């Protein structure tokens, strides 16, 4: 659906992958778990897919292996953050941050591990809440020197902070427009005018889906039937269009031989 609506790419959120497993976003997922989910998404679209690798699933050697694995799985890029473990969602308070030197070692390992020069290595910094904007910018510059292709400044609190960050950092920047967080929700044109290169909406689709699912479950519990909310559902016909059911007729006419 993202591809059909002509977005430029697909973002695969670490928080969403954790939530999909029934877990909070605190670094409990493993490389094999998120790698499998990300591969399933990336292989179903022609669009480039970027994934969240949290803190890299370990230390320097683990980071190198993570990059090798996800590049092999078909991802176009990833972002790695400078939090300590256990990590937190980027828009919560009291996040712990590793030293600049530790993060630079991880970035350098990731750069050495990637095989494809087009693989996009994004360094995320969560330092703004604890260290302030000036030191966060200093970190970003160090991460660029270590080899990051792009910087993701998490949880900037105002339009002025987005603007100041853009003025200070030369490489491409990613903006996170997550709901219910610390950042003001800036629209696409505003972010483009501020000079940001990628904007992600990491949990938006899950929140939309889960709100609808919860409402539907409550309705069925109360009324004993879904008849009155069928008009709120994606139709069977539309689902089959999305998964290209009819296309499989080319291989076997017995697969799609019915009318909706």
C-alpha cells in the first residue's frame, strides 16, 4: 500500500517490531527476530526499506555482524542510536547515552562491515534531552567524522531546534514525526524548507490499525456481531488487490477462479 500510494520508501520501526512481538521498546528484540520481519517487508516492495537496529544488538563486533546480516537481507539502510542498554523509546525521559567515543567505534565498525556503498548508514543521537542541543550537534559532527552517511537527531523539541541542527550539520538529516512525542508535528513542506532529507512516521500505521482493532473488538463484545461495523473494514476485494491474488492465476488458473 505504501508503494501503491507512491511514497519514496518504507521505514521499519524498532518500536513497532517490538510491539508486534508483544514487547515494549526497551531493547528486548534480537537481531534474528527483527531481521526476519524486516526481510519480509523489504522483499515485498520495490521501494528502498530502512530499518531501526536500536543500539546495534551488542558491541563493536555485534554491530559489524548486524550490518552484514541486514544488508544481505535486502535492506537499503538502517539507523543506530547512541543509547545504553536497556534502551528506551526515543521520546521518553531519563535515557542513558554512551560516550561519543563508544558510539564512534560502533559507527566505524558498521562502515567497515557494509559491502554496498549505497547502503545508508544513519547515526541517531538521543542526546538532546540529557545534554542539550549544542552537545548533541557536537556528537553529530563526530558521528559524521566516524563515517555516518546521515544523522537522525531524535526528540528535537521545537522548530528552532530543527533549524539550528540543519544549520550546524552538513550531511543529510532525518526527521522523526512520531505522534505523542516531544517533537512538534511539522508537515512535509515545513521540513523540506528546513532542509531535512527524510521524514519518517514510525508508529503511525500501527496506531491507526490498533485503534480500529480495539474499537471493533469492543463493538463485537457489546453487540455480539460485527454487522454494523463492516463498512469500517477493508473489503475482501481490496485485500485481494493488495496481495495481488489475481496475479497468481498466471501460474495456476485454479487459484483465482471466482468472482467477488
